[in-house]
C-alpha cells in the first residue's frame, strides 16, 4: 500500500498514529505555557485560564478570565472569575464547565459562559478547604473527587445529582499525599512509596503491594485507564510502572523514561498505552515497554478521550490513537489481507486495468469479510479521500455479493461518514471518532449539536439519519433559544416560531412560552401560547402569567370541567370578589360550574350570587337547604319563612304553600317533641304520623293526616304496618271494616304472613282481588282453598300453579287438588 497512508504510524505493542486535526486560531495574549487547559471529552470545547501559580506579567484585568474555545481555537465565550480560589475545572458529560473552588463550592456554567447552578461538597469540606480535585468518568456519568487540606477524601458519583460521600481515611492522616487518582468509587492514594486503596463503603484504607523491581523513594504521579482496569505510575527514579489496578499480578512493564522530573501530564491513550508530557516532549509508552517520542517546538497540552488522546499546541490540534485492527490489516505494508486486495482491485478497476480481475479472484473466497473490513475501516478514518477509497472498494466488492446485511451496513456507514465529516469540519470543529459516536448514541450526539446552537446542522442531520423525534427536539430548542434574544420584537419572533413549527409534530409551545416568560418576555409568551392546541398545557401557564380571563376563555372552550374549576379557584383566590363575579358572568359554563361549586362548599356565597342576579327560586332553594340541615325549631321556621318570602317575590304560589305547610308542621313538631320527648323536629309528615302511631295517638295522627292532606293510600299502609307490628290483630280487623280499603286487602294479608299470623290472614283472603286471590291463598299456605278458588274461577293455570306449589308431604291436599284438576279436565 501507499507509504503516505502509514507515514504517521509508529509501532509500540501494536501500531499507533498521530495526525493533525486542525490548525489553531488562538486569540490569547499569553502562551499556553502559562495556562491551565481543560478539554471536554468527545471532541468538546476547551477551557483555558491563567495558572495562578506561575508568575507572569498580567495584561489587562488582574482577575482571572476563563476563556472557552472550540476545536480550532475560536472563542465561544469568556467568564470573568469573580468567585473564590479556583482549584480545578473540568467538564460534565453534558458539556457544562464545572469550576471547583477552595471552599468546596462547585459553580456550573454552560459552554457559552451562562451560569447554571452551584452545589457544595459539604460543610466539612468548606471548613477544611479543598487542596486537590479531579473529575472522573464512571458508568453513571461524571463524578467529582476532592481531597481537603486535612487529607480527608470526599466523592460525588454523579455531578448531575450530587450526593457527597466520604471514603475511609488514610492511616497517619496528617502525612502529606504525593499523588492520587480515582477508579470508579475508590481513591488510589500515594504517600511516599505506599499506595492505599480507599474504597467507598469500606471501613478502612487497604495498603496495595505492587511488584516493583526498580529502586525508588516516592511515587510522583499515578493515573488509571478510563475502564478502571489498568494503572500507571511514575516514580522519582524516572521509572514508569504499568500494570493491573488490582496490583496482584506482575506488572505489564517497568520502563526507564530517562526523566526524573515529574511529568506535567500523565494519562492513558485507550487502555494499551500511556502518554507522558515533559516540557517540550511527549512520550507514549506501550504495555510491553516499547515507547516513542515526539518533540515539540512550543508548549502543548493533552486531552484524554475514551479511545485516544488529543494534543493541543499553539499551532495545531492533533489526535493520537491506536490504529484500528481493520485499518492495520488493510494498509499495513506487504499486507495480504482480503481487504487489502479488494482495495487494490478497486483501484485497478477505476483505472480500467485487467489487474482488477486478478485481485478480485485472489479475494473471492473471503469477499464478504473483505467488504465488511473496508466498510469498517472507512468508519475509522478522518481523511475523506481515504474514506472514499475504502467505500469505493466496498462498493466494488459488494457488486459480486447478494448480502442484505452488508448492504445495510454499507448504507448506514456512508450516512454516518457524511455526518462525521460535517461535524469534523473546522466550521463546527467536533473531532469525534467512530467509537465515540457509537458510545454517545444518536440522541446524545444530536443534543451536543443543539447545545452548541447549531440548529440548522442538527436539523439536517436529524432528517438525514431519520432520527425519531429528532427534528422536533432541534426545533424546540431553537425556539427556546430564539425567545431569549432581546433584539427580536415580540410580534416577529412569535410569527417566525409559529411558521417554522406549524407542521412539526410533538412540539410543546408551552415549554417555549415558559422560556420566554422566564426571560421576562410575558407578551411574547402569551403570543406563543396562541399556537398551543392542548388546553391542559396552555391554561396553567396563562394563569401563571396573570392572564386569568384568557385562561378562562380557553378552559371553557375546551369543555373540560376540571380545567374550568382550576381556573375558577385560581381567579377566586387572586381577584377581588366583585371583579371575580363580573369576570365569570360572561362565561355561561364557568358561571354554572361556580354555582355548583358554591352549592357544595359555600351556600352563603351561592345565596349572594342569587341575590345579585334576582334569582328568587335559587334563593328559596338555599333557605330550604338550610332548614333541612338545621335542628333548632326556631332556626328552621326562620329559614322556611325566608324561603316563603322568596317564593312570593318570584310569584311561585306552590312554593309559598309548601313552605307555609312546612312551617306549620315544624311548629306542631316542636310541641309534640316537648310533650313526648321523642325527636319530631326535622321529620317528614310520614315519619311524624308514624311516630304518633307508635305513641298510640291515633286521633292526633288522623288529624295531621287530614290537615296536611296525606294520601289515603299512604296512611292506610302505615296503619296496617303499625297495627301488625304492635300485634293489634283485633284492631286491624276493625280498621279493615271501617271503610273500603284504598290499598286493597292484600297488604293486610302480607302483614299477617310477615308476623306468622296465617289464620288472621284468612279473614282478609276472601276480600282480595280475584286475579290475586289464588296467589295469596298459596302464599298464606291454604292450598285446598286456593285450588277451590281456582276451580270456581275456571282457572286451569291457577290450578296447576297450586298443584305445583303444594308440598309433596301434604298427601291429602295433593289428592284433593288432583281430583279438582281431573274434574276440570272432564268438564272441558
């Protein structure tokens, strides 16, 4: 293969490469050698601040300024540092800058320098001060670990949800710590020659015993790989030890670096090499002791990534990584891999050379693997020309195959390569690798573009990759950003947002309006809410903005009674009484629901509403409800008189009559209550008569019945039941003969049967109605008589009914009934 493709490769345990990403366009007054540099992972922005420990001539403001640059050195934002002593700064997984102060306060900013929030590492940290801090990746996000001036260690597993926890103290805690690092939820702390592991949840620190053959007196630097499985540390004798983080097995290697001075930066490149930075030299060490050195003309800084290291100098931005296995297979000199032959075949095919056929025959048995390797290798490459070479080779090889899986992989890779090339472009400057984009996922990747306010690019990518809800999320964020721009007038901003989002599904205009309201643009928020179609989202925000009448209009238009109630209760609380009543009067549904609410919870308010509206029927109804719920006779009478007067004003004669009768009855009940001691007041006429009958006051009960025109049927039923209940059978018989019963005589029979007086029932059975007589004889247990009645009435079905109901043990009765049935059949 061409030597140009491997010119930037170098060999350790396997091949590594370092290549330029961008030429830097820094706009800083001082060089990188006097700066603290912190780069966000996944090709994120770079934060730079002057190192307060170095003595330099200060130009301009003496206060520190944190400048945030993109990948090519263009300024994104600046933060004038007015807070306490800055101990450490780093980035969260949401690309927010975390600034750790000596007091333990952690200030969080977005990449545009806007303050977001603050959290604290606890009172003990505040009292003892932070001397060292580090941000570290873990499975739940990005964590923060600090060591105080008293060598106490505290840890937050996820800065998004900070919960401070302490780890076990070191023995002889007052002795100084030389270096430290964090592995997941444990500290690796070095003191002189000792290495302690302080695990979260354990009671004490554990002394680790790594196997070291070289002599030394102190460990100067220690770092762990991002997966937490490997550790490297540098000693004062210039020895670099690389091994397992468990320290149980033999080390992978011990390398004499030739440097005694502590490296400025020491970090892992992936999980198979360690990079060290001394002044103007960068060395990369393999796990088997091989190393490679890069000299630099000026200062530079290292930024650790999950699979590589970025090198930022004053002139260039470079990336160093292990050469992916498939790339090495294809482009290694003298490679005989199938993918390598396929690339050669593709090149000759484009030249129209017959050698293409020779190469394709060589690779034919392994063609699917060759095509897959070329596709995968293309995804790892940064150079578009190399990508094209590999993709063309894959396309050429794919012509000889019918493999839908390879076709899908080819299409997906081509799409992602276009996306990666777009975001790697210097105008965007996000140098993501293929492994990084897979680890981030589509959703987070799109979020990172949105956070940078690259809405146009994010929208095109979301549509191109056909991401679910991608365009919706991009445009929602765009609209939220749009409303924060003070130079845009409300009318044009609302119109532009409405036009842009009109056909986009899933857009929440409420969220956009809330953002506008938070920025003090109430008028714009109200205009945006006009586009919201969901009343349940629209109405609460209108209320919070003080637009009560508008909220009530929207709630009533929706027909949602629960929503109307919410608005009514809110307005009632916020408005004056008169203003509230005038407001709701124009809304029929709201007014009706308010009256219903008052009827259930506040009758006095309801009465006042009726008074204002001259609704005499409604006023009377409230007085009647008062009378029903009261127990004092005087109060009941007063309420009934008020109700009567209201009915008079409303010209309701029936209501007047009923209220007057109820008042008289109440007065009589009060007298009866005083006389008999039983509770009469509040009872109905029926219950009052019943109580009088219980007391034996038949004449008084009859008088009340007549006075208040109690229906005869009701009164007779009541007398029958009471006489039967009191075992007054003779009186019941006498009552039945007093006049013709308006309820018939069946109730008399039922009363007798109820109390087991079937013989008494015989007195009334002959007087029952003919159509019911047979049934009631059977009900009372007189089967022979029932059969005779049915025979006399020539009722065949009645006879059969009696025969069926007669118990089998009644042999004589059965025989007589059977005889009657036979006679009946003979007569037919």
